[in-house]
C-alpha cells in the first residue's frame, strides 16, 4: 500500500475504511480486534473528529498501520482531496 496523506478527520476515516476493506474485514471484525462496537468503527470511518486518540491508534494498530508526523507538504488541499 502506498503512503496516504490525510489532512482532515474525514480523510483519515476514509483511509481507515479503505484499508479495512483491502484487508477484507467487516466493521464488526475490526471492532472485535479493537474491543469496540461496530458502531464505533462506523463513526470513525465517517468522520474521525469525534474519535478519541486511543481509538484511532487502536484502529491503526489493528490494521497494521502507523501514524507518521512530518512537515506538511506544500500542495493545495484540493489536490490532496482528489485522492479521496
């Protein structure tokens, strides 16, 4: 999987959903891996703004992903939004 840039909670949720589907997991199965309800996964994928940081980190770990913090690229937000 190629690196993905997410600059908004919605983009992050979309990335989590995309990877979950690539891993052939249902929301319920991902929830079981994280010990959370399916509804929590649904909310996380729709818009991660309301998610607790630990829930987000647990989702990334369950999907074998990691969060990388780096300087922001200089591309326009609309250029990145086109990726979603």
